[in-house]
C-alpha cells in the first residue's frame, strides 16, 4: 500500500521569500543526520588510511621515503583519486534517496521551503561534512609524514596543509554536484558512481588526451602543479604552457559544481516520489 504521490506542483503554494530560520533548522538537522550515521564512521576509517600507510611505510622499511614522495603519493593521488570522490558519492548521492528509504521525505516537504532550496541546503550540509572530514585527514596525514618521513619539509607546513585542503574542497564541490544529480537520476547511483570514478576520473584523467579536460581530476592536478609545484608532478604529463590558468580551473570546478547542483535542485522540484506507509512496508 502506498501513499499518494508527492507532486512538485505543491511547491507553488510556498511563500515567495524563503524562511531563513527554516533553512537554518534544515541545515542543522541534515548535519546531525550525517554525523551520526554509520557512513561517517566508515569514511573516517578510510580517511585515516593515508596517515597509517605513511607510518607503516616509513617505520616498517629500511629505506625511509622522503616526505615529498609520501605527500605526492598519498595526499595528491590516493586521497583525491579515491577517498574524496567516494565520500562525495556516498553522501551526495543519498541526499534524497536516504529520506525516501527512511520514509522521512514527506516530513521534509511539509516545511515552508521551496524544493530547490531544500535540496541545495541538504547538499550544502553534505559539502560541510565531507570537506571537514577531508581537511582533518589532510592535516593529520601531513603531521604523520612530517614526524616519520625522511627530509621532512617543515617550512611552510601550515600553508601546504591549507592549500591542499582548499584544492580538495574544490574537487568536493565538483563531485558533490555531480553525484547529487546522479542520485536523483538512478537508484543504482553507487554502482554508476564507482564506475565513473574508476574509468573517467581514474583512467581518462591519466591519459594525455583532450578528453581528460572533462574530468574533475584534470583541473585538480593543474591547480596542484601551479600552487604546490610537487617534484613528482611530471608523472601526470601535464604541460603547464598549454594548461588552463589557475583561476580558470577554480572557476571551472566551482561553476560546474554549481551548475550541476542547480540542475539537480530543479529536477528534484519537478520529480515525483512514491513512498510506502509504515503499514504497507
């Protein structure tokens, strides 16, 4: 047995000016939901992996790699290639799906908020959680590398940590907008998202072709080369003479993320959702 379909046209009855108090309450509610779930625990363990690997590699082998090599391998490859998109996928793709599965979407839609803003506020909460998780992991990993690696670059450590966290935040914006829309388009968003991460952001971004400019990872790497200038950056085969300028990369990541988020918000506003009642579940 199912409840009547929730139709997007009901949003037309909402007040024209958004209720800021209701927006703030929704933001806090979404943050509480996301930080109390099992998902955060799993991701916290995964984001602790770079620091653990740095310690194991440095303390468990005779040859202690230099700090720059560990930073490049862990913070500039493992984290942005695997952990950042995975966190965005697990959180952003479930922005609405989680409420549908938990049968709480109806209660959210009763709030005096336009549907577009409802979606965008929930996406903002997602970006806050994933960005904080990434920033803490970045700082912790850099601290571990500085303590255990050979030739640690202690000068400018705080600046490198802030720049790295900022770059990862830009990637989160792009991934969050993409996977949020994906979660509305298909129920198999997890499978489709993983395939996208592996094939496009993993494989395509590493090929020296024009097509890699369609990936988030390409613009992230260009920014890394321009702002951090890692010695191992030549492995990415990016010619800075022909690559976009830093401000172009920043605007591209922010613009694409905002465009996808806006498209998802309007798609959500015009979508219908069928939810079972407790008696029919």
